C-alpha cells in the first residue's frame, strides 16, 4: 500500500481556509441552491475533458462580461453533484476562490500571499492521494493575478501559483475576456501554456428561449405566478429587436 507523507497543511487548516476564502459550488449544487444551467452542455463537456488530462489540465474560460462563465462552473458543479462525470471527477469539489475576501485587511502583497500560499499548498499536496477528493479551484477575472495587471490588488499571484501548475498538482479554471487574456496572460508564455481555452459564445435567440424555459419553474414558484411560453417568446423577440448587440 502506498504511504503518503504527513501534510504540511493539516486538514483543519485547509478546511478553515476553504470555508473562509472559497465558495463550495459542489456542496451548494447538492443542496439545490442553484437554478438549472442549460445551453452550455458542449462547453461543460470540453471543460471536463480538459480536467481529465494528465498534463495540461487547466481551463481558461474566455467570453465577454455577463455571458455566463461563472454559470458554466455552476453547471459543472451540478454535473459533479449528480454524478454525471467520469469516475475520476465523481468525488471532486469545485471551489470559487474569493480573492477579494482573502486580500481584505492585508497590508501588502506579502501578507496576501501568506494567506493564499497555505491554501494552494494544502490543495496541491493532497492531489496525488487517491483517497482525497479532487479539488478544482475557479478564479474569476484571472487576468488580475498577472504581474502586468498593476492596478490589481492580486497582481503577481500567478508567480505563487506557477510551481504548482508546473508540477501538475492543482486543477484551475480561470475566467476572463479575450482582450484581457491577450493583454495580461498571453505575454507570459509559461502561464499561457498551462491552460487550454474554452470559448463561450453569446446565446442566440433559440438558446436564450431554451434557457428561459428551464428557469421558468423556479420563478413561477418564487413569485406564485404562471408564465406562458408565449410570454417568453415575446420577451426574446423584443430583446432581439430593441436591445443593442
């Protein structure tokens, strides 16, 4: 039987860090706290396939603001919670890191990094133990961790992460826009090559209607009303006609 060395970051410390500075999407999905995510099956499948890779298994979601990058991660968490993923990912936990909360009250980058490092180290040192669940870390606006993003409180955090990305001991899903990726991430080849890109397009009218129909039951229950499909169709038609694309 393979023996694993004692963790430098003990279970309680890691659990406390994750509870304080991360949102457990998988647990919230199991608790039924999210509306159903539809219309992103292909992108979720692409993300799953990348996470199954042995080497370059980190995902970079690219899309304009408001298109649904975080929603895709919620959809992935729902698939994990439902067991609709390959065996390797069935016990996985998907966390969104709250960098704003982590940086709050710190006096400078070194103090911020001192909070971040034990979390990333604790996740990484458990990666090769098959009895531990896979922990996938979602970082929204990931371009803000790059050194070139000088106005960001998180600038330079990528340098802390690189050794763990290089060793392949963590799973990361990042989200940003194409322009911000080109401006801040792409100039760093070492960071760029550790991620595979998944592009999210803006839903067309048919896809939007499908999404609205999936969301309709939860809104009907919440507001105590009935919403006909003809109302949804009218909303989509008026949106297509009057809102700027």
